[in-house]
C-alpha cells in the first residue's frame, strides 16, 4: 500500500512539475519566490524542510548501508523527487502515521 501511495504521489507530482516546466521554464518556477516576502518565506520553508529530509536520508542510508548521494543530488536539483525516489527504493518503507 505504501509503495502504491509513493508511486501515485510521484506520478502526480511529475505531471504537475512537467506542466510547470512547460509553461514557465525552470527559472520561471523560481522567479516568483524572489518577488515578495511571503513567496520568499515559502521558498525558505521548502529549503528548511528539504534540508531536514536530506539529514534524515543521510542517517537512514548510513544505518542501512545504502548510497545516499544520488538521492541527495536529486533533492538539491529537483526538490522533492529525491526523497520520493529514496522512499520508493527503500528496502523497508517508512511506516507513515505510526
């Protein structure tokens, strides 16, 4: 069930990202975050959240003997795709809600 939710999330997020890239381009997605303090706050929140997730991935990969670098790089350049792929390819999925 969890892998199914991860795949559904990954597919829907991919479609949304593809549409945003098609209409606005990579810089067009980022540019609005530098126009107002409110939008900048959303970007800062995303950076903080993804940094915390990368720390978790680092520790989890170290404990399970996995190579985390591809997922960290994906996270740095493509955002939430990194953690979603990390969870998808994790041997024992995280139990969400427990």
